[in-house]
């Protein structure tokens, strides 16, 4: 079975500052890793995912995450955040070959001016 | 993009009544849909996997007779909470997978609905 830990329930940050949202996972088998974002009153949207290949994956809006197998981590980073990045971010894992997603508890990113 | 809607967005009901939640894929066909449940400050927990035209597969610990799932078409899945009790109060979220008629793979993206908040008095 897999599990995901997001230690930070809330991360406040000022606009244009860098941010890192932490995600650690536990699994005895190979996995796929995902970050989803949920804006107020909207459904979860896929931000980026790691399936294989390069351990650094990027999204179209400036976020990136790096798969670190030895540390079982998949932290999400952005060098300069915007007010519009305020949202709930969920890290998720699935076992390779299966669609079942296991989610972390989420991290609320609060960007202030 | 792929859009999934849920109806209603909020529902309040009395204990003992049944509530139906609809999940629709608006611009794609979803042969597979998932139903999740989220408690406050907790993660989304998968309840069941719904495949069009067949019986749903429930996760361990989820009562299939209490949470009835029907996936009658490629664009609609419904979750009925039967004889609801206050402990069933939660945020219910569905997702669908767009396969374009091709075989489902583990790398296909799930598209999520905005969720339905159920409050049972």
C-alpha cells in the first residue's frame, strides 16, 4: 500500500517570493507521482506528474517538482509566486500500472501582496 | 480541457433519507469514473471505481449497500447515499478518465468534479 505525507497544512508567502511545498511518499513498489491544485469552488486540476524519465517535471505555469527516489520525496517548487497561485495543493501517488490515486492531506498556499 | 460537473454542489438532508449525487463528464466520454470522500483537513479517500455498464468496485471498508453507484452511460455516474446518517456528512468528489475510446492505461489523467458537500442533520 502507498501513503503520502504533506507535513505543511498551510504555507503563507509573499508575492514574488519562492515557495516549496513538501511531499513525501511511502511505497514498496514503483509509483507514479502527481501534484493537483484546487482553486476555490473548482475541482482538482492536474498540475504536473512524474511517470518515468527525467526526475524534474515542470508545469506550464512555472511550477516544478523533482522526484527523489532515495528520499521518497516529490516536493513542489516555484521560484516566484503570484497572488493567483493561492489554492490548495494535493500530492498523490499511484502504483505503476494502476489508476488508484492515494492523496496527501493537502497544503493551502496563501500568497499575499 | 476536460470538464466534470457534479450536482448538487451542496445538499442538506434529514437522517434516514437517501441522497443522489450526479457526476457528469461534459465534453468527453468517461468509461471509468471514481468516487472519493473527503473529511475536513483530511485527504481524499477513494470509495469506489465505476465502470460504464458494469458493477462498481468498492474499496475495503466501504459499504456497497449504503453507497449505491450507477454508471449507466459514458457521461454520467451517480452516487446514492441510502438511509443517510450524520456520520455520512462529508465532501464527495468524482473523477472521470478520458480515454477517447482507447484502452485505459494507468497513465491516463483523471479529471475531477468540484465536489458535493453533504450535510445530514
